[in-house]
């Protein structure tokens, strides 16, 4: 492993790409510590620590995760890169629905640049809208009757200032991500999100070791040596499982038809069509969380409008509690993740188009007739492996709650044992290692696994 890092330093191009990437990521973290004028950051931090289970708190917590903690500090990068991700997802969905966008995508690099330009414009609009909503939400947040935004500052002027700063921060993060793609190691937007999640790790470890003791029989609030060993073993198992499923593939054998031209025979090669088990990635968890958080926040807002002893207050409080935890919440969470797994896979994977392309290039799956039969076969295979991927994502999504309640540890620490954050970190880390390995192997150096071995998709 040490030799592989030395080899990275020996390649000037790769070394420069990594140094540029690290420098740009460092700039991303600077913006987290620049608060917006007029915000009481101490009150905001107290709210995040005390009210993370409320509807509004969960909603802000999800934004704060992708903003790398900038939301909880009231920083100019408070929206993070999420508006750009949302705009990208919207246009990715529209490409399959709007014929003009579909034609643009098929035009190659020129079409993709136009779609990217539309995505940036949509990002600006989303930033302005989300910034206005967020600044308005900050008016309602207070701790011990102390508001986050002083009353004398609340108004249209503050909202316009906040919208301008937050939009500028998001666009700057987007620009940094594009610079990492062009001059750095690549996967710029993903690295910006990952570095923000990893930034929370030192704090989580400090909280963990603060209550650590070497005693075999610790007190109720302490973490003994046995529990610490269990926590480490569980974390390694979860990370290993995520890598195992993320790299998992169903390899469909594909035979190329032979063609005889004169005395020469062309084609006839056998290759494989890899179908990923987790085709949807982390998106189903994000969609499911959003759908469950928004109703909870709405019920919380309605609850404040009813009399505490009335029927309306009782109904909204019970509905809000159902959507914040418990068995019903878990069941809805799992069902939504499963639904969005199939939904996202149906958008990303088109078996009919793939079958037509195979038929056009003279390839076929042994034992399956080209055309509609191949399309049906691929669709059936994808439905089966998507079910396995959905079950895996659902398990990863609820693991933090299981670890927190089962081992009695802080929910902030348990968040690193699954959920969106861990999936993003492991996925981006694997992609980063593959990019570095490609540079090493291209120059005849060994990869991280040694002996020129590349990280490959696992057969399922």
C-alpha cells in the first residue's frame, strides 16, 4: 500500500490532479465557517442539538448533511450543493419525457453542454426559492425565547440578502466541482458532498471516546471495551457489505454473431453485459426521506395553530409522531425505498433499447431470441436483482436506528453506521480509488491491490 502511494507521487500528472483536488476541497470547507450576517449561530446550533427529531429539525438536518454542516452554522454555503443535484435529477427525468431534451442528449457533447447550461439556470432558480423558504423558516426557530434572526432584522431585506449569499455559495460550490472534474481527479460534485460528511467524523469520534472506559462492566452512560469492540466489528461489517453490494453485478453472457468475408471470419467473440445490483445508488433513500420529512414538518406547523387541548392538536401530534419514528414509520420508509428503487431503475435502464442495440450490432444472448424476447429476459433479470438491491438499501437505511437503540449510543454517532452518508462516502471512495488505479495501471504501476489487479465488479 505504501508503495502505491509512492507511485502516485512519481506520476507528475496524477500528483498535480490530486493536489489541485485537495486545494479546492479545502476552499469548500472555508465557506462553512463564514456565517451570514444577522444570524445568531449559537442559537442555531442549540436548535440542531435539541430539536433534531421535530419535523422542521429533520428537514433542516437532511439539508445540513449535504451542506457539510454549513446549515447548522448559518454559513454562506448553507444550501450546499443539493440544489444542483436536484436540478440534475429533474433534467435527468425530463430527458426521458421531453422529446426535445432527448434529441439534445443524442447530439453528443454539444447536446450535453446545452443540457448542462439549462441545469445551471435551473439551479439558480431553485437556490433562490430554497433560500427564501429557508430564511423564512429561520424566523420561526428560537431557543429559550431567543430567535435565530433578531426581530428587528426580519423582513424582505434580510430574505433578499440571505437569498443572494446562499445562491452565490451554491454556485461557487458548483464551480469548484466542475474545476475538480476538469483539472482535478474527477467526480467533483460527489467529492464536495463526501468531504462535508467526513468532516463530521472527528466530532462523532470525540463524542464516542468521551464516554469510553476500559472497564468490562461500565456504568449505564459509559461505553465499555466489549461494546467498543462490537461497534468496530459492526462498522467493518457494514462497510464490507456496502462494498460487496455496490460492486455486485449480474453478468449476462452475450455472443457476437460470426460474419464470413472471403476467407476471413469476423466476430464470434463472447463477452458479458454487466447489470448492477444497486442500479439506483443512494437516490431511493434520499427520495424516501424527503417524502416522509415534509409531511412531518407540515403536521408540526398545523399543530402550532390548534389549541393544545383540542382534537386538531391531538390528531396532528399523533400523525407527526407516526412519521418521526416507530413501526409505521419504518414500514413506510422500507416501502418507499423499494418503490423508488424500481422507479429509478426503470428510468436508468431501458431493456427494449438495449435489446434493439444488441440486435443492430449482431449480438445475442445464448438461448434467447433477439428482439422482444431479449427485452423481456433483461427486464425480468433486472426486476429480480433490483429487489435484492432494494432490500439492501432498506437495511442500510434503518441500520442507524437499530444500532442506536440496540447499543444505546448517540444517534449522531449511529448515523455513521448506515444511511445516506455512509453510502455516499463508500461509493465515492470506491470511484476515487478506481480513478487513481486507472492512472497507475496505465503507466504500468501496480494498483492498490497489487500485481496490476483492478477493482472489478463482483459477480452475483
